[in-house]
């Protein structure tokens, strides 16, 4: 298993994230996203596809001119003209992608395995002649024959390729299979670093990404908010916090801007952020039920796996149908009102009834109105 800081995040929000159906980032937004990623310590940013044309190439050159600490890498098919377009943009690193499953080789490319190997040799040879850092991308690697992947990795090694990207392009893997396959490839060709690229079609992108890292992958693809084709990619914020708190693996990423970054990308992509989005949703540190609210008031560690401040959030005590007196007392305390246990029981009955009738939790103004409208009753109690 990798140790702390061995992991390199390759964030592809600006490439695979923008490939989300209907998403377009402006140049200004791309620059802002790149700067944010760079500022928190992301090691590599996949910044676009030069073969798309002059507009995309101009955007990539703008990012190159920023002089970021993060390495910029472009996505290309394993074709010499596309690699030439990347070179013209001024980048020093390229991902060259090939379809590697028989399904795609036969039924998409109308080719065979030998043709794929020859294509890799030509493209990789050209890229290395131009002193580029090269990630060889195995599209649909999760459905490919492992022996064939080993052959491709051996070609990558022999021609000086820097790493191999194992792509779960359709998002069909489970973490156990991911772990087994990456372990096998690491042992088969230990000289070539492995990168994992996971999709979320079955809701397992983050789990699969972490499983790949646990199996020895050094690089992992992420996107902010999990943007990406179809159901999206592994979310940057989930992978980093999952590694830290579930696995005890530090990535060196400053997580405090996660909420800010998520909101920016949500607006730029016109993809609203769910209030329950893991790690960065506005309500993931909201506590309503009496048992949970009481527990978190006594000690946040009772019901919070990590401090919300780590990702730029704060906790909140919500008053609704399932609230208890402890939570209500705490909310009124925040409003500058001291409520004893007996009064809280009376107030809670009123608050619960109001929440049920409105089918939601209550705002500060509503709680204050309940208190003021029943002040005489409360004093009598």
C-alpha cells in the first residue's frame, strides 16, 4: 500500500469534467479552477483536448502561461497529429489514449490487438522523441484481458512511457475486483506506475479509486463534485477525505477550500450541489434527531467522522419533526435565549407541530416567533 504523500492527484475537472453532457467552462472559469486546484496542492491537472480545435488550444495555452506548480497534461488519442497539437500548446505531458478491450477494439475501432500495439508504439515513440512525460491511457481497461494489458505495459516500459492509466470507463467495477486487477498489474510490470480512472455509473467511483490506490496505484483521477461523463467521475473531495479518514493516507492536499471550490464549480457547470453531497453538501453536518443532536452537542466525535472545518463547513442543529429538547435548547442558546428543560419540552411540542405542518425544519425566525407568540404560556409554565 502507498504511504503518505506518495499519491499524486491528477484532477480532470477541466477535461473529463467538462465532458459532462451540457457543461461548458469559460476561459475565465478554467483559469480560476486551475488556480484553485494548484493552490491546494493538486499535483497534476488534465487541462483539455488540443485536437478539439483552436479555441481549446488557446485555453490550454492560457493555463500554461499561468506558471502553475501543478503539471499540466493534455488528453489525446494515440495519434501523432494530436500529440503535435499538444506540443504546440506548450505542455510537457500528454495522456495518449487507446481502446484496450476486445469489445472496443473490435466493435468500435474495427481493428485487432496487433493494430493497437502498433498504434501505441508509433504514438509513444513520437511523444518520447519530443521529451514528453507520457501517460498511456487504457480506455475500457476494466473489461480488457489482463494478459493484453501486461503486453501494453511492457511496450510502455520498453519505450520509456511513464505510467499506465487503468480506466474503468463504464463504471462497472467493484472495489474488490479493482484491488485484485491493479495488484496483478503492479506485480506483472512493477517498473511502470499505474493511474486509476474511475466512473460512477454504479455509485462506486470513489471506492474503486481508493481500492486502486490501496493496491499500489500512484496516480488517481478526480473531478471536483464528481463531474464527468454520464454519472460522473470519482470526486476530488471524496477521494482525498476518504483516503485521509478511512485509510489513514495523507495526500498533502489542503482541504479547507473544498466547499468553496465545490460551490464555484457547481455554478460554473450549472450543476447545483446537492445538500447531501458527501463531504461538501450544506447539510452533511446538520443534525436533527434528538439522539444525534444531543450526542454531537456533548462531543462532535459522537456523530461526526471529521471536523466540518476541515472542508470549509460548519455544523448545524436542525429543529424538525425528530428533534429533542437538547437540540432545541442549543438552537435557542444560539439566538441568545436561555431555555430550561421544562420550558424546552413545551416549546418542542409546538416546534414539532409546526415542522410537520410545513414538512421541513424551522428557521431561526420561525423559532423566535414560536417563542414570542407563546411567551405568556411559557412564563406560566
